[in-house]
């Protein structure tokens, strides 16, 4: 039986940083769609110059908040509101 190694500095991966591509793969959508969610502020991210990373906690909070909703409709409403300002 093998013991599972747990790094003491990173006891779980809930705060793991995901690329837009990784988030897109998890949601079975495109990276450009995830980029639009980030650009409108619906999905918070960390920026490292030209790279954007999404905390797994932030992704899970976003999914829980919008459970049962059509995410495309949520995005389109946010983009419309964003263009008004």
C-alpha cells in the first residue's frame, strides 16, 4: 500500500491556478469564451503580464453562483452592460 504524498505547503489543490485553456477544457467550451467571462469581470483572474490564471476556488464559486443558468445569457447581459459604460 502506498502512502499519498501531501506537500505541507499545498495541502489541497483548491487554490490551484488554472489557465484559460484548462478552465475551457473542464467546462467543455472554448478558451475565447472563458476570456470573455474574464474580460467582463464575471470570472475573476490573476494576471501575470500577458498570462491570465483563474483560481480553482474562483471557478467553483462562479459555477455555484450561476448553477442552473444559461452562462451564455449571463455573459451576453454582462457584455451589454459593460458596453453601456
